[in-house]
C-alpha cells in the first residue's frame, strides 16, 4: 500500500528515494560533515591539520552530490524525523478517511437487494399468502439454493384471474406450474436491508446487471486518470496547489452526486470524485515523502494508509444507520469540507520549491520546521553555498524538462500515446528487465483485484456486508505493522511470495466450505484480506527497487495502471461469476494469488542492495 490507491496503489514515486522515486536513501555522516562543524576551535597544529584534511575530503565528496543529497544534508540540520514531520504526517494523511469513503461507497450505494418481477395486474389483490408463490417461478441455483426468479414471471392471464376472485383467500390457488414465463420489465425490491440503492432507482438488474458493476469500474478509471493527470500537474504546479484544487473538486463533485437523476450523470460525477480523490491522496503522499528522512520513509510510507483504513471501518457504521443511497452519499460528502483547511495547514514541499528555484520560500518553510524540531538551519554562508549547488545541479535537469515540456506542447495526443508505449517497450526490451517488470506488473494486477474483490464479496458468502467491510478495514492496520517487521527480517522476495500464497490458500479454502458456514467463510475471507493488504505494501516498495532510476517513474506508473485494471475487473468477477457459484470469485482470486506468489520467486532480492541506476546494471545481475 503506501498506495494508493487506492488507490489503493499510488503510482509515480518510490519510497526509498528522493524525487520521483530516485536514488536510494543517502547515508549521512556525523554532525560535522560537509563543513558544518560546531566544535570549538581546536588547539594545536596537529588538530588543525586533521580538521583541514577532513574538510577537504568532505568538500571533495560534496562536489559529487546532487540536489537530492544536498537537501538531505540540510534536513539533517533541520531534523528529518521530528515533531514537524509527525505534524506533516497527520496533516497529509487524514485525507485518507474521505478517499476511503468514496472508494468503497459503491458497496452500499450500488448494493443489489433481493428483487423479483413486478406484475402490475396484481397490485390491488389482498391475500394472506405471498403472491410470488403463484406469479414467480422457483429456481434452483447452481450452488443448490432455491430462490424466486429474479428476471422472469409466469405469463398468465392475470386480469382474468384477478376478476374471477380465484386469487383471494388465505391459501394460494392450485395453478399449473408448467406455465410459460415472460421476461420482466419492472421489478419489486426487498427493503429489509436497504431503503434505496442506485440499483433499484435505475433497475440495474438482469440484462442490465453489468451496469451495476460498471459503477465501480468507472470509478477506478477515474482513480487512474487522476493519478496520471493530476500527479503530473503536481510536478509542474506544486503539491499544495493540486491538493487544494482536488480538495475543492472532491467536495463539489461528491455533493453533486447526491442530486443526480440519471445513471450516466451519476457515473460521470463519480468518475470526477475518483479523479480528485487520487489527485489529493497522491500529491499529499509525495509531499510527505519529500520532507522526511530516509529512516522515516518506510514507517511513514506504510502508515500513511492508516487513515484510509479508519475510513474503511467508519463507512459501514455510517451506512448501517443511513440506508438511503442519496442520504448516505451526502453524509460522506459534506464532511470533506474539512479538507479546505489545507489552505491554512498544508505547506508546499520545500524540496519541490528548491527544485523550482524558489529558494527563499523553501528556506522559510524549513526554518519553521527547524524551530518545531529544535534544530537549526546551517549558517548563512554555508546555506547560500548549498543553494548555489542545488541550482547548478538542477540546471541540466531543468533544461531537459523544458525541452520535454516544449515537445509535449507540440505533440499530439496520439504521439503521446505512442511515446508512452515506446517507454513500455524500453522496459521490456532486455531479459532481466522484462522478467522483473512483467512479474511485478502481474503482482500489482492481482493484489488490487483481490483487495477490492474480497471487500465486495460479502453477498456471495451470505455474510453481512456491513461486518465484511468493517473487518476488511480492521485487519489492514496490523497488516502494515507486520510488513514493517517482516521486510527487515526476511526481505522483499520471500515476503511477497509467502504473503501471496497464504492469501491465495485462504481464498481457495472457501470452495471447500459450505455456504451455510457463514462465519467460517467470513474468517477465511478476512485472513485473505489481511495477507493481501500486506502483499500490497511489499509490491509497492519492491516495484520501485527493481528498475533503474531512468525508467523508475514509468515502471511504477505502469504498475499502478495494472492495479487499476485489476480493481476495475473485480466487481464484474464478484457480480457476474458469483451468480454461477458463490465460490467461483474467491477461487479465481486464490489461483491468481498463488500464481503471483510463485512468480515472485523469480525476482531478485533488493532489500540490502543499492538501487540500480542503468539498464546495463540490471542486465549485469544474475536475474
């Protein structure tokens, strides 16, 4: 995780690096490194000579440092894991509560209540028995469970039967059950669980059932669009600017969803809710990673998802008490007004400001951070020298960026698509790169599909959807804590393999458990979700470490795209294959998870290795 997401599944930056998932964490020396000695003046010629030699060595080493390393040196003085960083953690990550609300709201907004054909001619008939006994066929499902038909009714001469009075009384009349059937045009819905849903409002059932699954699929398309478009804009206009824009966008579009009267407008506005949610969650994550030191990136990167999990758990509680879909949408949308506080609370990334040459603004933010942390900025002359070094080191990058921007302006949309696929070809053009990328792309596809698939599958195993969603959110936080420990203990490859296989085994076991054993099936699904969430976090970190710096952004971005494809397919697997047999979706999820786990064994271990800088370095490795 450290995703996204859910993006889950955040694309575009690696936890272990600086800008854009760049170089690996830089080891800083003691407090006297790079000429920042605070020791008292040394006495004696020997000490002076030793200090002079040390300063010369450090100055020579500093000449080879890029802007990222120089910024890390400044952060060492400011404090890279102090009170200010924790303050930034809470400010940036609490938006996860609201993105979780909307990411998972379709579970309740587009819930599929029990339904059957509405026979208009029977509306005025008063009986003591259930009229479905004579009007709706009784069908046996593939899993052996009998239910009233959802899409057909007996094609009788209902006006004549009503007029004859044969339907009146306390017992159903003896009518032939081999009567021909007709397809429904109207439906009646059971309101024992939900007052209203979008499925009932627009009759997204039977031949239109795919439109129910499309509700979540189009939302995931919005998540992908926001990750691609708004994350790119955040590189150009700043993290804070795009976060503020997205906060306003998600508030307006989500409230507007409440008042729509047409299905097409509903999914369109939900698309924008998703895009702005992604545009808020991703830049905030990047901003956080840019202001913490190497020692804090793993823990804060993993725990960034904690607020998403909190929203995950709160949503079913809200939905339990608010069972009308419009009121529920309003209840989860109006509180997002609190995100407007970002205008006063959220600073711009000082690292981004310095990259843009806005040194004074960056230093002003760092001075406030140093005050909170009890640190101190370097002396004025040293600070100016470092600022100059950042400027010099960024000049080639700025020139390249300007050339790319000029090229992008003149390039057509078709040319941009072609260039994107050329970059993908580069990723897959050599043996080791091809193996690494295809396996990690598949891992992202599977982990995201299973993540959302297990969350949506409560109806297939007859579990309470409210309890299922709550339990899915509850297990996420301990799963992140588990990964923080196991990553250090066992590395990336073994972690990813074992987590996927345990998740897959739990899903496959559902096939052997009768549908009536609801609690056992719920337990297995929850175990699968626990290990799936852990695998999500490992896959994200792993994907940034497997590829060289020059193509890391495109690799992580493509991984995120694969994740969105997987999550978009999840509701179709749950809804459509679940009609075949209750355990078919979980079996699909289990087989794919086991396959992803076994393929992970073909990847190299990267936990204690330096990040590769070139494709040639990758190809020189054993795998």
